[in-house]
């Protein structure tokens, strides 16, 4: 591959959607906003449905099969022409954040991680600390599923790889400030790669 082609290859973010048993899919508001904002910044994205969602084959597999789906999506972008295999990020929302954290802790192809409204279980138990790449949490200060006191005590501001943005007057579902959320995660990917 020539150096001109290398320059043309786009960074790419694989986006993990919220819980499929509660209506989550690749067309959810948050997933669409992330994808749209990344595109406006020149970063490609891949939205995909987990097994059993919409027209995807299979059925919900309690996170195990869904991790396999995420790995397959990463493999797909690695093999796609025009995408830079050295600039692969993962973004996850809610349930998708838990999968993204787990993948980023073990999959060396992932270089940057952004999670939006992660459930506490996705952060606790040492999972977050196993992720050694640049990582970001974006959540609303009124998130119904994540205590801000827990989050503030959990994120250690002295660790440079830990970045956390808390958006005022917003809940878990991003009904008011989805543009702020999308811009924050997009800015983070841009700063990591450019």
C-alpha cells in the first residue's frame, strides 16, 4: 500500500448499541447521533445489530454471543479497504458500553474507547482498569442507572487515561442533549488520532 493510500485510509469506530431485550438496536437515537457526528469529523463508523435483533440471525445470548458479534464487526473493519486498521475505536452505549469495555480490555486491535451511559456493572469489578488505551466516559448527571457519587469516586482524575464528561441536566436516554454527548465522544476520537 502506498503512502498516499495510507493517508486516505479513515479511522473507524465500531458502535455497540443498547440492550436488545429492551428495544436497543443500531438505529437508536444515541447510536445514530454518534455515527453522524463521527462522519462530520471524517471518521468512519460501523453500526451493527447483535444477533437476534431486527434481521440479524440468532437470538440473544446474555452478552456472550454479542461479544462474538462485536469481534466479528472489528474483524470486518480490519479487512475493509479504505479503513485504517491501526485506528480502530469502539463506542458503546448502555449495555453496549459494557461490551465495549470488555472488548477493549482484551482485543489489541482496539486503540481508543468511548462509553456513553455505562451501567455500573460494566465499570466495576476491575473491567475498566484493565483497559489501558485512551478511554472516555460520557454520562448525564441524572442518569437513572449510574450514581454520580459512585462514578466520581471511581474515576481517578490523576490517571491521564481516564477521561469523564458529565453532562448537566441529562438522563440515561439522552432525550435533551444528545448533540453534546455526540460532540464529546467525537472530540475524544479526533484528539486521539489527529
